């Protein structure tokens, strides 16, 4: 597992297109929190299946291939005689990771065709279904103009059999894994106390699907308390630097507009 300090470059804030190689089976393997995380995922998928899972017709062959791979990697056995929607949700309740299914369309645009997203960081699966990467990343200020083309090139040239691993980080006001915007959970602001601030890390894996020509995108969320970050002086210093140097637009996007100064103060105290 990556060290906290390695989440942040020893540099001013910037978008990173850096990957490590991993084993897909390891990325999706159960952790010590398996039972608890799976139970929570199954709860969301059961209580509101349309919000947390989706599959459009072009996603069906991608799901078939991913179900087969999940069997080989992690022993997943799909339910018998069910609909593709049920199979999609069954896999979402089996893995601890969220998963998304993408594929290039006839014009070469890589689009999102389905998956299970029980632990979103403030976005809605339904808003992005069927949409190309440029639209999906539209709300992230400056991302498309800065690395949109490089992301496309990278995704279009993924090689099968390996997982390309990367990480995103954010800050949240609770350790809730599910930060779906519809839940209206408390947001960070200038009054936040140290024990309310959580570093939310998204561990991500991109895996090529050679049979269907699709892409599997896995996301695992891990929360770290501010105390844990502060216990690692290199991580704390790099997080401070990222917070100080990100643009106002990026700070607003990351829900830090009014909280940035306060969190810097808490990190330095
Ligand atoms: C392969 C390289 C990729 C890079 C470098 C990348 C980078 C990023 C970054 C920097 C953010 C902003 C997160 C933050 O700072 O809080 C973001 C957001 C996001 N990314 Fe990616 N991403 C990649 C691939 C993907 C893929 C394959 C998907 C598939 C659907 C995806 C979906 C999203 C979504 C949904 C958001 C949130 C957008 C919103 O707030 O509406 N990304 N990405």
C-alpha cells in the first residue's frame, strides 16, 4: 500500500498522470474490513439500486467479461438465472471496490457504460452514464485542457493482464465512505475541528478488457484522520503545500473554499 507522503508530489499542486503496475487480483482482493465494507455496499445497493448501480446496453459485454475475471481473480460466482442489472449489483456487493465500465465508441470517444458506485466522492453515476471522458471530467477545473488528451491516450493504450494504479485525494468532514451529493452530508468550512477532518484517498486501478475491448476502472476509498496525517511530517508538509498552491477554482471544486485556511492552521498546530 502506498505511503501517505507519496500521495502528494514534492511540488506545488498539479494534476498527475503517474501510474504504478499492480495485479488486478490483488487490487480487488478482500481486506481485513471485508465484512463491514461489503455489508455497507449491499445496504446501499439494496436500498437505492438505481442511484448506486447502472448498466446501459453497450456495458453488457463488458460486465460479462468482468464477471468472468472476478471469478478467476477473487472467486466471484454470479447469481444464476438473473438479469444483467442483478448481476451488476451482485458484483458491486461482492467486491469492496467500486467498479466502472468504459469503452471507446465508433468515433474513438471513451464513454462510461455502467458499474456500481456505492462510495462516490460527490458525484452521481446517473449524471455521467453514456458520457465521454471529457464530459465526465468537465467539473474539474482545468483538467481537460491540461491532461485530457494524455488521459485519452493512456486509456486507449492500456495493455491487458496488469492493473495501472493511481490515487486521488480529497478532504471530507466525516469518514463516511458514501459521500453521494444527495445525502447532503456536512461540508468542511472555516469552523471545522481537527477530529472532523478526514483525508479521503481513492485508490484507483485501470484494467484493459481484451475480449470486449473495454476498460475496468476500480476505486477503493480509504479514510485517514488528520492525526494520522500529522503523525507523518512529510505527508503533512506536502498536504500543506498542495493546499497553499492549488487555484481558488480547484479549492472550490474540492469543497475547500472556506476551509482551506482553517485546515492549514490545524495541520500546523
Ligand atoms: C486515467 C487517468 C485519470 C486521471 C489522471 C484522472 C484525474 C482526475 C482528477 C485529478 C480528478 C479530480 C479529483 C479531485 O481532485 O478531487 C478526477 C475526477 C473525476 N474522475 Fe478522473 N481521472 C482519470 C481517469 C478517470 C476515469 C477512467 C474515470 C471514469 C469514469 C474518471 C472519472 C472521474 C470522475 C467521475 C470524477 C469526478 C468528477 C466530478 O466531480 O463530477 N476518471 N479525475
